[in-house]
């Protein structure tokens, strides 16, 4: 646990809770080696998740491509704005010395 905790700003009990959630989800398995409790990633459930996410990835990529096209069209339609050079209004209050 201490090895897992090093890169994160988390307490050991918080790490333990996270590991329990991952273990219950079947994403990791934990063993025993004397005082150590080594964790192992389970490849099959992770592959299933990746496959499930792949469909959503395709949907979001298509949506982003459509959004990019729309933004390109809007930029092309936008006319360059020319600022008019107006003189500054004259102050009606006299300046004090």
C-alpha cells in the first residue's frame, strides 16, 4: 500500500477503500505474501470496459468532427470587423490647474 500511496496525496485508509472498490468490481485481485498484499490487474474486465467504451468513443469523435465543421463554417462566414476611428468626446468640465 505504501508503494501505491507515494504518487498520490491520499491516506493509506483512502487507498485501501479504493482498492476494495476495484476488487469488488473485479478489476483487480489481491493475494497474500506474508505481510504483503500484492494487487494484480485483471485484464479481462478491463478489456470488456475498453470494448464497451469504444462505441461511445466513436459517437463522441463523430460529434466533435461535426462541431469542428460547424465552427469552421461560422469562422468563414464571419466578416472581418473594422473599427471606426472616432475622435474622443470633448470633456465638458474645465480642467483644474
